């Protein structure tokens, strides 16, 4: 049997998943059930594309609910006390110098990643290259636009 990869979540990530799960179970399930009910009223199921679509929506919804429930059940929540600012790890904000500019990223578990808002996964190419490094270290990361060098200027808990 293969070892399952540990799922890490921040408290914010856990809260976000719990909110989504609640929305899916209370609102979305009712919406899908109503779609199925309406589609059934159209009669013959063998040629009823509305029914097929509603059942497909239901399957996707239930799969997402199961995924979230499993994630929450098996996740390890990262506590602030575990965050150390000596090295780059999940939960820290890292200020970097890249191409003469300064950028900051918060390193988060995959489920919390939101690159557009400066939150990158510890498993992303940049995040993975930074994890374990310290202030002053430089890492090279292969990106779609070529190799990019990042120099760590600062590691902090704030964002």
C-alpha cells in the first residue's frame, strides 16, 4: 500500500474549506435536487438531456463534497507555533529580490494557494525551491519564460 501524501492546511485554509463544504451541502445540493426534479417532470428519461446533465452535476457535486470531507478528515493543521522565521517554510512570508525588483510571497499549503494574491504553494516550482532556504540564499527556478533567480531578503510571519 502506498503512503498517502500528508495534507497540510492553515487555519484560514481549513475555514475556507469548511465554508465551501457547508455551501455545497446546504445550497448546491438543493439546487441540483431541484434540477433533477424538474428534469424528471419532462418524462422519458432515455432522451432527456436535462436529466442527464442534472445527474452529472450531482455526481460532480458529490465528488467535491467527498474530496473536501476527506481533506478535512486527514489534514494536519499548521499551528503558528510551528512557524520558524529562520528558514522558508509553510506559513512564512518571504521577501525576494528578482530581476532588480522586490516581491513578497506567503508560502502556503497547496489547498490555500492563490498566486494572484501573493500566496504560493510550497509545492509550486518557486515555493519548492525556496522551502528550507535562509536569508541571503539565491535559488534558480525554471519558468515558462526561462530561468529566474530569486534572492531571499527577508523571512517573516506577517503578510
